[in-house]
C-alpha cells in the first residue's frame, strides 16, 4: 500500500501545499474479504511459512498470503519491531519485556531472539518514561 498524498489548503500565505500524510490504517485482503484495521489494533504478526497471521486486540487472527518481511516493510517502523525471525510486535502493546520473551496485552507471550533484545530495549525506552 503506497502512502497517499493529500492536497489541502494550509494558512501559509494562502497557497496550496502538498501535505504528505502517512496512512493510519491497513487494508488486509483475506479469503473472507477486505479488512480495514488501524495500526493500534494490531498486537503482533506471526510468520507462517509464506503466509502471515495478524493478531488483533479483539482476539481475531487474520491470515494473509504475504510473508512477515512484506508486512514488516509496510507497517510503520516507529510503532512495530521485529523481535524474532517469526514475530513482529506493536511496541505500544508490550506490557512486560522479559529475558527471552515479551508479554503483550491479553497475556500473549512472544519470543525474543537474543540478537534483537538490545534493540528492543532501546526502542521501548525511546517511547517510554523510565522510573
């Protein structure tokens, strides 16, 4: 899905300017039809060979015929991180970062590769206050 260019009038010297705005939703094509979901609804994505399962906050699981790498390339880097060869998680859904796994909303546990642990902690600290 390509970012959309929106043209709107901006009060900057009464001229039209192009404002590039990143999409906030994802259109997912499955065998059931076309699902339109907001980034915030995604808890994590899981590789399933040449397919990918997108796990949502409401417990739904969408299976699509894209690889996890293709999904990772589309989702915003600021909000999602690849924590394992088979898992991509929403940083805002993480409730506990353990030594070998993260716990997401709904007590969902996702493994974290040792090689990606440091990057995960750095990314969490960028969006969180530390006490």
